[in-house]
């Protein structure tokens, strides 16, 4: 690590690395400092989907999308928080960023034309074509640095093996029903076993792991220096502008200067109890929330930006991207966090509150489901819900961390993660639910469900609902009766896929002061920046898409700003508070 760079980036997720790569490609010297020993941040644990309307991958498939339709959709989704300048910047930069990274770097994408907007029937919504996915990647391309890549969330892998979206998962669902699927699974398991034996981790990277790996390789190829286990402790102010950082490396604090600026991309604050208490209504003590985000995402960027005079905003309709999670007991007594991304959509699965009654279309997006959980939480005294399935659905699709047949159920029954009852009433008593309510709910649901209908909540009625359902189910992608006992339940709790509240920024990703003027030399990207989506979740990839686009914007803007005099006296602003140390 040198003492001076043109640009310093704090964090190593998609927004941070996209900024670093773009700036380096423009000829700037760039340092990336990552607080944790692993790079990739929340991106490496994500699905790797990017929501970028009118992207070139979809256009190549002949999918046409109107800019006015996208604006209409975003106005509907963001409501009073529609930020015209930032949204126009995102819509303009997104496709250009995709073209740039595919042309200039190791980052490659694949189209997912069937991936629907989350509200496809809303004004301007579409049943597909606005999302792309990072192409799979070979970890061997990283060499020794592969050991520094944050692995995917353990709870959503199978013996450490990653899956490329729902298409590959379907083969594992059909392993006992299809010779093609059985052969596919056998090949994957054999290859994975060899990889684990030789390398100690999966080599075929998919989803967010592939996105993080490809961005890191691009950064390395562009000459970016990436230092891990190096938390930023303070921002350095020079002549009223942010011009460096104090970073801790090997237990020693070092001042490193940045002639062009500092970029905050530290991943937001999902693991910070104090900010959760302040900004999450369902977490009155800050502890009533379980995030699958990396443990180091504790609001460092938020606090450093405030100390440097930047404004933060936490008055969005939703200050994070909500998702229901379950706590998975581990053999060492700790708990993992399982995000419920695909099980809720399947036929034979419903969700109920403590009164045993349904409260939501289970196949709506995780964010919509999370909002519904919070509404019933205010009524029942705890933000929680229970996923309920009959035996047929459980063994066909699994439920949460419980895998489908032929994998056994007894470990999950024994540790209490999975509850079972010979009748719905017995299941309700074990789960602490109202037995009469659950019995009545299942009875009322089963009649229409036998015809593939859900008149109460409309499960399966939108393109998005059906995308993650079961296309091979004979009656409905998403609806079937729960009529084959025994019955099972898993408790759901509130979690997130990243924070929306954040540092106020402009269309160039510059951090803004309370008066709306840029804080010289300070930028924010990714989940550190206030979400351009206004506290809503229009579609899969609305965190990663803007992260890539605004990272590209920030990198280009940094390349255009003039170098300031670097000889002026320094002033260090502490991360933990407002105190200024001369």
C-alpha cells in the first residue's frame, strides 16, 4: 500500500468495485480497502441479478422497452420519493455500463428474459426483460485470490455447491422423477466433490459470487490494489474537501491520501443494532432483526459521511429491502440465517400469523412479504409468521433449509427447526398458533386450491408469482391443497437483503450536505447511498443494478475532476462521532 492514490474506495461489493474498475480504466491509481478479510461484501452472497432496463442483453433477444414505460413504473413504485435527476442518470448509465464492462473487463452477463418485474401489472411494469445475471465464472481465474472471495451464504448452498438461479434448482427438485435431472445432478455432485477435494471450495461460481469474482478480476487486471482486513477509521479533510483516509492495517493506523476523492461503499448498516433501532420500526431494541448480510456491514459509511458533513436520510417508506428469514440451528450451537427466496411460491405452501390465518399472497416478492409480516407484527406483538406445508409439498420442494426427498427430515425435526403435526391442530399447538384458526384456514384454502385458485389473496395470478412457482404442476404454478398429512411448519422472522436508507447523493454519486451541495471529494455507492428506488422494491436486482450504474458514473466523474493541491494541512474526521481531531 502506497501513501497516495488518485482514488480510495472503502468496501468491495459491486458498487465499490465497479467504481474502482471504471476509475482505473480511465488511468487513475485506485486503492480498495476492505474492512473484512474477504472481499465481495453483500454482493458475493446475493443472487447476482441486476435490474437494468433496456439493457443490451435483452435488446439482443429482441425485447423492446420504452423509456417512458420505465419512468412510469418507477414513478408508481417510488411515489413521493421519485428523484428525477438520479433516476434519469441511472436509466441512461445502466445500459452503457453493461456495454463498458462487457467490452473492457472480465465482467460478462446473461439475459434472464423471463425474470418479471415484481409488480408486472402496475403501470409501466413488464413480465420480463429488465434483469440480467452475472455469467458463471471459474474460481481458478482468480488464482490464490480465490481464497479471499467471500463464499456464498452457507444456508443457501447444497454441500457448498452454488446454483445458477431457479433453472438449476429444478433439476434437484426433479432428481427422483427425471432421468435427465438425475444425470445432471450426478455430474454436478461428482464435479463438486472433486473441486472440494482439490481446492476446498466450489470452483464453478454463480450468481453474486460470480459477479464479485468477475469484478475483482477486472479490478486486478486494471491495476487496482485491493487490501483486505483494512478498516477505514477516519476520513481526512484537506482545505474543506475529503482527500484521504486513515486505515488500520496489521494493527497500525496509516494515513493514505486520495487526490481525486474517497468513495464509500461499505455495505450499509444491516448489522448495526443502533441504526436498526433508530430506523427499523419492527426492531425496537435493534435486536429483533436477522440479516444474512456480512457481519462487517455496520454503518461505517453512514457515520463517516455524517462526520464529514454529508446528509443521511432515513424517512423512506421502507428503510431496507425486507425478506423473511428463518434461523437454522448449527451443530456448534450458533444459528445461520436462511433467506426464503423460492419456497413460498410453490404449490401446497401457505403462510400464517399467530392466529393461524393467512395474511398475504405468499408468492409476492420477499419485500412485499416482509412488509405484510410487519403489519401483522404490530397486531400480534411479534413480527413473525409461519410457513405451513403438507407432506406432499415438503417432500417435493423442501421448505426453508429442509431439502426435498430423498434427503432426511429427522435432523431438522430433532433440532426444532422444522415442526410436524399429524393434524393441523397438533401442528398449531406445537408452533404456538391458534389451532382453530389454522384448521379453518387450511379448510377454506383447500377447496379453491384443488382447482388451482386462491380467491383470498390471488397467489399465482401474476407473471412474477409464476416465475418461481412450479411450471410442471398439473393445476397451478403456485397453488395446491394442503391435504396430505402430516403437516409441517417453519417460523419466519424479519430480515433484509440490504439497506435503503443511506447517504444522500446526486446524479454523479457525490455525497450531498444538508443544503444539497456536494461534499467535495466524497462519493457514495451501493447500499451506502440512499436507494434510488425510494424505499420500494420494483424488481429483482434493484440494488445491484444501480450499484453497477452509479459505480460507473462515479468512476467516470472522478476521472474528470481536477486534482487538488495535496500539500495543505490535514484534518481527520472520526468515524464514531462528530469530534474533529486536528
